[in-house]
C-alpha cells in the first residue's frame, strides 16, 4: 500500500520536472532561432560592411554583391499598403461587432473571421492571381492612368490586407471587451450619444490596445511569404509606385532556396535576411504583447 | 437632424459596410477557388502520382502531395501535442497562475506565434545542417511541429485555464496527486477544447508552405520512410501554378479546392467541438 503511494508520488514529481523542463525549453526556442540564424549569417557579416548590405541596391549574388535595399523597400511598400487598406476596415468591423451589432450577427461573424485566419496563405495567393491581379491590371491601373501587369505592390498589399484583417480585428475586439461596461454607462448617463461614447471613451481607453493590434497585424504582414510572393512580381528593384513590381524579403528567401548552396555566401545572405525578419518581428511582437499583458492585468 | 446624429449614422453605415465587405470577400475567396477548381477535379488526380511530363500537362495526379501533406501534418501535430500538453499541464497545475515562470512561458509562446513561417523554414535549414539531416519528411515534421507548438499550446492553455479551482481541489481532497488530477480530471473535462486546439494546429500545419520549402523538399513519389523527402499540397499548388500550361494551372486550382475543403471540414469540426465543450461547461 505504502509502496504504491510512493510510486504515485514519484510519478507526480517526475511529471513536475519533465513539464517544467519542456516549458523552459519552449521558452528558449526564440533565442535558439536567433542564435542559429546568426551563426549561419556570420560569414557574410564578416566580409561585408553594414552599409554595403543594407543600403546598396545591387543584388548580384554571382558577382558577390548582396545589396538588400530593394528587398527591404519592397517589404516596406507591401506592408505599408496592406496597413493602409486593412486598418480602417479592421477597426470599423471591430467597433461594430463589439459595440453595435446584435448578438446573432456577432455570433455569426466571429467564426467567419476565424475561418479567414485559417485559410492557407497559398490559397490566398491563388485567389490573388485569379482575381486581384487581373482586377489591378485591367481596372485599377487604367483608373489611375498608368499601366501595370497586375503583379505589383498594390496586389500584394490587397491580398495581405485581407490576411491581416483577422489579426487586427480579433485583438481589437478583445481590447474593447476588456474595457469595463461601467465606464460606457457613465458616459451615456452624462447624456453622450452612443457614438460619442465610442469615440471619446472606448476608442480613447482602447488606444494602446488598438496600437498593439495594429503592430501585430504589421508584423504578420512583414513576414508573410507565399501569398505575397505569388502576386507581387518579384523584381529586385526599389519600387517607385504601388503599381510597380516589388520583391519583399520573405519572397527572396523562399524563391532562392534551390540555388543558394551553389553560390558562395548566398546561403549566408539568405539566412541574414531571415535573421533581419526575425529581429524586426520580435521587436514588434514584444512591444505589442507588453501592451496587451499590461492591459489584461489592469482589467483583472 | 443635428450634426451628432449624422456623424453617428455615417459611421454606423461604414461599420456595417466594412463588416459586410469582409464577409463577402471570404465568400468570394472560397467561391472562386471551388468554382475554378471543381471542374478540373477528377478521380485520377487524387488516386495517382505525377507521371512523366505531368508538369507539361501529361497524365497523373497529386496523390504524392495529398499523402505527403497528411503524413507531415499528422506527424507534426502528434509531436506538437506531445510537447504542448505537458507545457500546458505545467502552466496550470504545477505553478501558480501568475508566477514569473508562467508569465514568461506564455509570453514566449505568444512571441513564437508571431514568428513568420519562412523564418521557421530558415531556422530549420540551419538546424538540419547542424545535425546533418537532409530535406526529408522527418525534418519537415520537426519544423512544422515547432510552428504548431505556440498555436496549440496557447489554445489548450485558454481552455484549461478556465477549469474551476474547486474541481481540482475536489480531486486533491480525494487523495489524487496533481498528475492524476491533470490527466484524469482536467484533461478529461477539457477534452473537446483540447481536440479543437489540436485541429486548429493541424489546419495550420497542413496549409503552411514557407516552412516546408527548406525542410521537407519535394518529390513525385510517396515517401516510404521518414528520411525521404515529401511533397506537400501547398507546394504542389505553387509549382503547378508557376508552369505556363493552362492544364497544369487548372490542376493547381483543383489542388487548392482540395486544400480549402480540408480547411472547411477542420473548421466545421472545431465549431462542433466548441459547442460540445460549452455544454460540458461547469
């Protein structure tokens, strides 16, 4: 009898140790990633100067020239375009669903937004090629009096905007729902209209949270690969307008995995690109999560 | 009407409009893919592997990619589950709710969630060089499991967190250890929620392309061992769409239809499970 109790207690304390170990290891994966990518990126960092890598537009791996500027600019253009398109829609939808919509619409819309988040990025890419690319080249570009093949920054931005919409909306709804109802009631009791309450109370109180939501969407857009790669054109020049092709960093990495081992320093350059992506996304995420954790603490 | 009212009404219309737009876009995406893909979907596509000249428009199917994706996503989901469940049990049973280590682990998992899948792929590549592994099913499973880990463990954590303290205490008072309480009471109570988390992670795993480019490789054959490369549906779609032949592009649409239907089934199943779960709720 005592023997058995001992075994049960031993199992329990073994489980405690194992689960603790796994939790610690999982927490350290991010650092492992940084370290692994840094080790592989070091060869190119050792022979090229910082400005040569990040401020040169000359990308000729065969000649040993690795200027990342076109790709960095491509990433910024696409991400910027997606934010401009997505943020108004996401915020309006989030306000509607959390403040105005009747219950049945809310219950119906949430799973649909989740579904939008669950669609694989390659499917977004296929859809972009089928619908957005022709739409941009046949309607939007002529409307603005220019020509575009459709495989351009704007197409990438539109597809990305749809992909980051669920992220921004979801986080914003959570932020709004963490604002206590009493504050709204107080505003309404002072004679404010519903919209004034939303504008002056909910949006004001929720501002840090909204910022966090947008930053999370931004970092998702920053690293998105397949869907953008399929519609953005992939030409390694600094784009001058949204109707020109671009070549974002993630697309660069994904497109050249095949050749990178046969050209000296090529693999190192691509790992450096991945390291840069990871660093930027980490900074964005850490800032956003800090804000959200703080908000959660406050509301508890 | 005064100005305040007009402003409110304009915004109300805008809000309803944007919500509606998004739902229409969702319908448009699913509708377009199925409408373009369904005509090209045939029995030979899902029962054959690519034959010679397949990418030029000749005979064959995408069975290699379907099986490859199922192997890959199942293996990765299983592996992710074996890591996630203990982590979640640790977070909710062996440490206080707001202990420093629990906060840090949750924070790290949230950060990991935000890491783009192409970075997972690149990291997988460095890892494979380090341990001397070639592009293979095994390497793909490892990296996709890593990708699924934060999604699955945070989703599980959300449900297990909701288990009332009294339920655990009732179990302790009967003399159960924490481990026994975790496995026989908490996990059982949350089973539908846990299954939902697993399903969501599986859906993410089967749809991801950027992380498997480097790690799982691509092949026209169905892998027979963990050390062989494996084709995956998303990459199959990508490669087929990249060819200049309309017949082959049509097959890319058909393959997308298969992927979308899979995702719809997963999403529906998890909805049903969530409903079930709320019925069990204490």
